[in-house]
C-alpha cells in the first residue's frame, strides 16, 4: 500500500494532515506530492486533484483503495489505514 498525499507548503490544513499521516505510516508508504509543482501536474490531473489536501491510497494491485478530498474525512482514512 502506498499513500499519495497531494498538498502544498502554503496550505496549513495540508501540513496538519501530513503530520497525522506521517506519524501513522512508515516513510516509504507515504509519498508527498507538491500539487503546485509543474512536474507533478500530470499526476494531479490523473487523480483529479482539485482541492487540498487530497489523499489517495493505492493498494498492492495499483488500484485506488481509498480517497479523501476533505479533512473532515481524515478520521475515516486513519481508521481505514489501521485495518
């Protein structure tokens, strides 16, 4: 499982969510993607990133297993990742 975390250094909510997830996951399982960087635009387009933070959980078959677009769903994501 890999967790793609789309955020921005200027997004306070992103920083808060990233701290929570980084404490829960090993560093190799959590990938931070700067949504404002030009080189990540194709990836942001692929996952329809239109708000931040945006988190996508990829399973071992490289399929989207879970996705959140709003911090109000962070507790459900944390519960999913602990399963």
